[in-house]
């Protein structure tokens, strides 16, 4: 590998398989705002990652709270909730 082909420090490659529709949307957005597709992907990840992280943390917290609540339910009601869960 020549020096010109080596990635710069702190740069990493990521290969993704995406749908044709998503690729078209990325290309159209890049063209509209005079950016590269790579720029659009990087910007999208930087903006959406904190939102995704927050949503996952909220989901974890909700699960923990439900487990606490479920543990506090009277036994007959706990069985009713579990049976309803299996039906869904």
C-alpha cells in the first residue's frame, strides 16, 4: 500500500448494505445541498446517534421500571398480565 492509499490518522472505513431507495435518497440529498454522499451519511450519523442513544436508554429504564412494578403486583394480577403478554 503506497502512502497516498493509506488512511489518515483517526479515519476509519465503514461498509454498509442499504436499500436502493435509501441510496437514492442519500444521493438526492447530497446533490441538493452540494455535498458528497459520505458527508450526508456522516452528518446523519452525528445528528441521529444521540437521539438513538437516548431512545435506547429510555427503553432500558422503562423496562427496569416495569420489572420493578411487575414484581410488586399481587400474584393473581401478575398471572393475568403474563397471560395477556402471551396472547399478543
